[in-house]
C-alpha cells in the first residue's frame, strides 16, 4: 500500500497536500470517535525528500515524546506537557519525510485496557459505532482503520497494539524487544514496553520497521540489527513452515460458560487454521499446563504494576505537568498525583507498591519473575521445533461500549506471552463475524521478525481472498 | 565498665568522568546552577539511562584497590523514594550485586597498620542539590546523575582516629588513582557514620545509631566522639534503653548530633533490578587491564622511599601525604636530584611555603625543573646555600626563571682567579699588621682575611677559591 502510494506521489497522481487534506477531512468525520488528542495543523512537508514513506500522513500514539507538540499520554498528569525532544522513532520518521497528522488517544499511559481509559473518553470503533476499539493503542488503531492515517506508531506492553488492531481490522506488529528504540516512549512497564506499528498491510509494517529500527545510543536495550531486513524476503514461499497453537487457549471446552461470541471466534480461528494449512504450512495443536497459563494474567499484572509504580514516580508536578497547590512539597506531590491519575492507574500503583514492599517482593514480584522465566523457557523450547505460535488475537470481536464482560474475558491476556519473552508478534485480520473484524496472532522467537513477517504476509494474502467486505 | 566502640562508615565520593553516569551531560563542578543538565537529569518522560563505561571502569579500579571480589555480572537496582532532589523518583544504584564485595585495606594509624574490612563498594548516581530559604527552596540539577561511589565498611573500626585515618587514606587512593578529585570543599566526599557501644563481654553489637551527611573529616571525628560520649553517659546512667536505632545528623553549629528519624518504621526503598540496563558480564581480561593501570599507592611508595632512597619514615610519610607531593618528589628523582636533598627541600622549604600561603603543590611555581636548576648552582659551588634559599624565594616572589634572577641580583659567585687575586692582594697590602700576626703563628687571622674578602665582594666570592688564593699569597 505504501509502495503504491509512493508511486502515485512520484507520478504526481496525488500530492502530499492532497493526502493531508483528505486525512484532516476524515478526522472531522470521525470527531465523535475520540481518536485524536491533538491534530497537527502545523504539519510540515519536506518536498525534496524521497523515501518510500516521505510525504505520507501518519499518526502517533500520544505516549511518544514529540518535540513542540503536546504529548499527554491521555492523562491529566501531562495535560499541558510539550516536550522539547523527539522520541528516536519519531525522529527517524521525520528524517524519512513522513508527515505527522496528530497524536492519538490511548489508555492512560499505555496501560493496556479496553480503549476506554483515556482522560478524553473512550475511543469508538470505526467499524461499529456502538463498540470499543480495545487498547491501549485505541486511537492509533482507529486512525488506521478509519483511513485517516496510512500507518501509526504506538506501543505494546501486554498486547496494546495487537488487540485494538484485531478489533478494528488492521495489522498490529510488535517487534522483538530492543529492535526499535524506546527512547522517548513514556514508560509503562519497561521490560514489556515495545514500540511497534499499526498498518494496512504486513508489508507496510515491514517497510516502516526497516526504517525505524536500529541500535540507539539512548537506549541500552536496543541491539545491532543491521543484518536484519524485514522487507527483502517477505514474499518467500512458506510451504515448509511449522506453527503450533495452544489447545488450552483455542479449545472452547476450556472455558466455563463461554459466550456465543467466544464460540464464534474460536470456530473462526479453527477454520482459519485449515485455510492456512492449504499454503503448505504445518500447524499442530500442543498442550500447555493450564495452571501455568492461568498465571499469565496475574504475573503480567504484578510485574507491570511494579515497573509502572517506579517508572511513573517522576510524575510529581514539580518539573513538568500542571503543578498542584500544597503547603509542603509532599502535599504538593500528593495533590498532583491524586488529581492526575484515573482510578485504574492508582490501583496499579497500589498493587505495584505492595509487590515491591520488602516483605512481599519475594512472594510476589520475584516469584512472578520466576514464573515468567518458566513460561519463556517453555516457549523457547517450542520455538526450537516450530517457526511460530498461532493464536486467535482476541477471544472475541470488539465488545459493546459498557458491556459487562465475564471474568475470563476481563483477564484474557495471552497476547502478553510475546511481551514476557520479548518475542516478535503480529496480529493480522483473519475474518469478520457479523461484519466485525477479528484477527489471528503469530508469535516467533527472538530476532526472528523477518520469518514471522514473511509467514504473516503470505497468510494475509491467502486470507484476504476470503474477507469479502472492506472494513469501513 | 569497659565499653567497646564499634564504628562502621559509609563513604560517598563523586567520580571524575567527562559525562554523568547515566546521561551525556557534563560532569563538572559549576557555579552556574542548572548549566550541566540534559533531559535525563530531570527525568523528562521517555528518557532512559545509558551507563558510562568510564564510571564502571573507575568503580572496578577502586574495588581492586580495596582488594574486593569483583562481581561477574553488572546489575543496577532502583532505590525508590520520593524527594525533590531525586527527579526520577528512584536512584539507580547497586543493591543486588555491588561491583565489589569483601574487601580489606590497611591503614596506618600512629605508625601501626590496621586492617579495615570493606563490606562492599557500589556505583550509583548522585541526587540534585537543594538550597533551602525561608519560604522556598531552589533545586540545582547540576549534581543530578553525577557518578557516585559508595564504600561501606564492616563495623570493624574502634576509634575516631582509625575512622579518620581510613577516610584520609581513601581520599588519597581516590587521588592517586585519579578516580576522583575527592575534594571535600566541593562536597565531593560525604560520609554516614554508624556508632554503637558494647561491653567487652557482649556477644552482640549494641544498638546502632546512624549519623548522616557528615561532610568533613574533622566533623566525622567530632561526631563519633560526641556519640561515644552521649551513648556512654546513657549506659552509665542505666538508660541503655534510650539508645534507639535512629538516624541523626551532625549539627555544625551546636557541635552535636540531632535526631532526624527513628528507624522503627524504617524506610522501605522497594529495591528492584532496573529493567532499562541490560545485565552485563564483566570480562576478566578487562579487570586485568584495569588492574595494570593502578599506579603505586601511598603505602607502597612510602616503603619504597624508605628502603630504596633511605628517607626517614617521617619524611616519607610527609611526601606521600598527597599524590601531588609524591609525584613532585618522583619528578625530582627523574631530574637526577639526590633523593635526600629533594626530600629535605620538599619537607622543609617547600612544605613551609605551601602551608604558609595555603597553596597546593600542583599550583606551585617552583617546579621540580626549576628546583633542579637552583640545586645545580648550589652543588657546583656557584652559589652558597644561603643564596640558594634566597634564590628559592625570589623565584617564587617574581615568578621568573632562576637563571634570570641569578643575573638580576648578581648572585653568581665571583670565581675569576685573576680578579680574586687582585682583591686579595689589595686587602693583604692594607692589612700589613694582620699579615704579620698571621705569619707569627696567629692562624685564626685566616678567617679574618676571608671575612674581609667576602665583605669586599658582598659575599659573592667563591669561598673555596678565596681560601686557595689566600693560602698561596700568605705562604
């Protein structure tokens, strides 16, 4: 898609100005969807730059630091914060001439939820006006889904890119941890947070990631990826590839009183598996310890809350953010933090402080770390035998706004398995149920992004023939 | 009742590096507040730590000087607490695996070598500095993120003298290795002192009192003495229970320790490993390289000066007191100055002058090279020892080369034989009676003639030559 667009720009069939105006029109059309925090009317187009993404409008999730552009993380804590430096990813996109049309809504500070926990209100799914988008990167996914932006930059901590991508029918790609610099990404849980992309095609995800990846002197967790090219082999045949899916997640019999939506989704997943097998891909069902899988949600909650509690201690209103009143410095900090955060975040801080407490840390945080390692080891041993893991991205399509969900959906978190081990993971649209998109998720071993994108690209092309209607 | 004093020290020292420990800002003492600051030092959202390799290297170097075991794996932890001088809300430090553990170092106290056990040495970042005024406070982030090494001793020190000797020795090692300027005046060294008392028969330590932020060595001495006195009095009055585990601070004005907080509900720093800094295996080869860079340390140099150059223990101690003095001495030796002569000049003239004008030897105009020029004139008999001393002061006063000043003040000795013969002949002719007395056996008249020559030449005549010519003329 980006390549075609690039050709049109080169052949003067369209101009960057036209693309921007179209995007800004679309933004107006979707105003009620709460997709944007800030619309960048002062956009700058570098006419003399010619890269595959130059002059193309894109959106940035509001938890990335953008120089001279309001960056709120959809929180009151930063409602007036205008950074004076660009995140590394943003700088790279700027250098490549892509044009930022605005900053998109997210669940406050990227704390993965359902796309309803932004200070500006819930983001409405472009595919259905009575449904949510999922989160955390709710606005970013919606912007791409609604054809406002040709791609978006967002972050994925426990599925924050892939879940809304699945709910809105677009591609959501979370690369291997450290492939893309986190410098300038407002942290939620540092060992989980991964910048990634939301696009219309797998190839676009590869093209953009090739441009923004790389070792960064400002982020010690990045690594040298000069030998990795995600676009080059993306069209290779995949008839010798092997995938597995986990029975305990995909078999409806594992759920007590499952909803009809869950049944439909899992059925669709098993049908999709059969279609993929037609490409010559071998897909096997494997079984994992159910107790271990049941721990994914609590472990993820414990570790991310602990990291968030510490990461967000810089938010005191002293240096940036709207400073609170107070007679003492402690009072000032307490008042600021009381006013600034939603109850969801405060709940995370309480959990985080509890599990970091010296009397609890071993029972909770360190044990959680041990189980995390256990799960990662298990997956790594599977990745020795298989190219990747394939799962339904979500157990259902997008729920309705204010819909009361059963416990098993509230604690659904298998997308976080990829974040546990820093594995590359992508969600691609696989089907529509009642005109609502759902996706499948493919996860592979560390640094094997090219292989995963190759598999995803071929599957995407195979499945596109089946998805009759464009998501509008 | 014999009470045993148990002291443990925590010594923080700022490292000398080009940039800060986790950011690119300059690590440089600046009078202008908030001039050495980048986003990381103020914890703007999205910043990440990038570890300074030189700081790690220097930390390893110090750990080696303290004979510590070096950790195989480098890990940093977050110490979480809210305070306005800590912009991130946590300090990056080493709790899980300090860079060095189980060390020991020998310290000389009153000519006796005492071993101080080191619990650990770890690398961390300094906080910003706060300036409190009547109804507001100012924050200076220049210090935020400056690399800090903390050395923690075992509770093995039994007197304030040993405590101070240890701190002085540590400061010296910092300077000798170049790891830090260790300047207390710039606040580069800060100490926490733990003091407890126990009876000789006790098997367990008494209740520990921590005195925080003692910023000069004399204050460390005074604070320990004060705590020993305070705790002794309480014990002797049967009020041992009133010694509680607490944190106190040293008050410079009242010269006493003052309670800051009780440790009953001790602060929980919620330590955990910083996920932003990958674990790093330390290559044993790198450790070896660092070890090879460590220069001869003070005690090693002292032993060498005594055994090889035959200096007295006292003189050797004075010379090694600072690395600069010791380097000055060694530079003198490389300029072929006799070790004893160099030592004498350093310990008497030079030290005297430096102390008088409160100067450091590295800002001293009279470099070893200039000293060697003066001593060369002296040893070749071109100037007298009195003249050498005069010249020494003239060089310092006027900040000019000794060669120039010798000419300017006509200090160079008169040793032209013909000229001296002419002067001597005139003097002898004018003192016929004295010559007669001399020849009749009054040999002490000889000194009278020497005196006359010196008077005539304003002390410039070469005394050896004068004697030779006089003997010849009088024979």
